[in-house]
């Protein structure tokens, strides 16, 4: 069984992030609690400056770099949110950065990277998906001797993401029965595992993947890292062909369950969050609440935390989101 990260390292990451991130809101949500007849809490990482948790891991990694590791510049590949955290970090620390993003990245995320990085960050749009952008970013690092900042497969990044879960336990003294966490590359769920399995081991951690990109589930089922040949990239913040090595090892040893949620149901969740609570969630940010329906009976009268991990949703996507939600409802009339 893989050894968990020392809590001291995660606490150090919290100190690194002091003044960089906010201790985001943690609130009981009456509407969802009533719907599911339980105590539903939202951890609102969509309220960060960059509208996602990704600033935590990016900054914690970048601030740990030595002078010789940054002298030629630093590079990242991202579907959008990691790039924003990377851009803020470069601007704050005065480093020169280069961001590789797929050409399919929503304009809203591209514009945010430009805004946060200012003159410190160059943007390259290349490839149809994260995997292709990642390949080009790594190639640039090899040719020009730059340092690559991985969006999820890095222990310093995981330590940064883990600070979200220290905050949750500091917010709430009572037992948390269920924790719902989205899975993309796996950095966030790894952070959850490393905190909760040490400080609240009774909590059931439920990882959620989009139906069209089940890379963690397939890897766990086959007990080895699996690279998917094809994925549905609609949930851009969570659609990866291959999860991280660290993430896979943590998840196969410690994760309680992985569930898949249809992209159409995720779209319905986006619309529900907006209509019921006035929350603007991106597709990955709506995955936790989308998964609640599958656990309606299990979570009755329990304390449940859903992570709203990101709010970078491009308004231009809303017609598509509404259509996908409508189609899902039509195909699932009994739900």
C-alpha cells in the first residue's frame, strides 16, 4: 500500500498559500439538503480569484522551485484552470511562463490566463485535447531546458490541492459521512485522500468521472494505468486520457468508490446550481452535485460535502449545455 503524504507537508503548503488563496466558503445548502433529506454542504472553490482550486497546487509547486529551475522559464499544459493558477503564480513571483492549451479551450479560460499572467506568460493554443497540448509542452521543455509544471502528477501539486480538505475539516467539527470529489487527472482526489484518510478515515470518499472519460475507473478495474484511446472532451476540466501515476496509486489503495456521471446529467446539474443557488459552475464544478442522485438512499440523514471545484464556464457554451440537459431529461423520464 502506498504511503500517504505527511500532514506536515500539507500544513506547510497551507502556509505557502497564505495570502494567495482564500479560505473558501463552506456552507450548508438548505435547498439540496431538503431534496436529498440530508445535510449537504458545499465547499466553494469556484470563489477563488481564478475561480477554481488549481491555484493551490500550481503556486505550491512553483514557489518550491530552485533558481536554476526557473532561469530558462517554466511551462505548463492545461485545459484552462491549471493555466490560470500557473499564470497568477508567474505574475506574483516574477517568473517567465509559457502555457500550452488545446485549441478547444473555452475563450473565457484563455482570456483569464491572459489577464492573470500579464506580460509574464505566453500562450500557445495547439492540439485538439489536453494530451496533445501536453506533448507539445514537454517537447518545448526538452528543447529549451525549461521546467515543466504538471497539472496533477506531482507531489507538490497534490500537497497544494490537499489544503482544500484541511480547510473543510477546520470548518466542520462533526463527522463528515460522505465527500464527493471530481476526478480529472487525479490531483484533487489525491489531496482529499491524503487528508481524510489520516484525519477522518471513517468518511467515504466518492470520486466522480464523466462518462466519456473514465480513465481512473478503467485503471482501477485493470489494476494498472490505462490510457484511453478516445474520450469525450465536453467536461474540459476533467477529461483526460490518462490519470497521474501518483493519483492512480493513491486511488487504487484508498479511494472508496468511483462513479461515472453522464455529460447530460452534468449539464442538468449546471442548470440546477444556477437556478436553485445562483452558482455558476463549469462542467467539472457541477460533477459532485450531479453524482448525488446515485447515492440518494445511502446519504439519507448523513453529513455530505460536495466540492464545487470550478466556475470558469463560458456563456457561449450555455445553448449546448441546455440542449444536452434537455436530451438527458428526455431520455431519463423516470428520474
